[in-house]
């Protein structure tokens, strides 16, 4: 069975420090082509999430200067997290519950990375492809 650990284990854990500005986070996200980033405190603990939606609603619409807006003032509180041992199906259910397309991934209390709806779709497509291949082999023999 595929777990969240399998989905995020081989990639950089995207985050910015809580001392960053909204501009720092926006540049970080743009440079990596991601829609949200976790915000970590000096001890490496998750303290928030900053997304494209936060940039729009909490910075642009308010008329704030992104270069001067502390990330702590414009980030969202993490409404939910997902553990490495959980399944993509559970992550999808949690995303639907909280109305989010991104979930921070933790291993116990330790921050591991970020899971997106796109990641879950890749897993689902891969699993369906494997099932179709098995069915094709079964029918062909």
C-alpha cells in the first residue's frame, strides 16, 4: 500500500522561515513552481502556511507592500496536517474536510514536507494505470 511517505520522501521539503516576508515567500514559490509553502519557526516546527490565495487576499487586496509584510502577519494557520504513515486517500479526505489543496506532512511532530492535490492525482493515475495493465494482461492470456 502506498503511503504519504512514498509520495514525498524523495523531494525537497519546501518551507520558508517565519522571519521571511511575503515577497520572500512569493519568490520562493515562483522559483519552484509551487502554490503553497510551509512556514517554520527557528526550531523547525510548523507554524503556518502561505499560499497563492494568502498572497492575493492578505497582501494584494489589503494593499500591503509584499517586501515589507512579515510572513507571520499574512500566513494562514495550519488547519490540518497529514502523517507520513497515512494514505493518499486519507489525505484527500482531510483536504476535503478543511477545504484545502495542500497539507503539511509530518512524521510525528517533525515537519517532512508539503502534499498537494496534484501529488494525490499522480498517485491515483499511477494506481489506475497499474490496474488497467493487470486487466489487460489477464484478458490477453
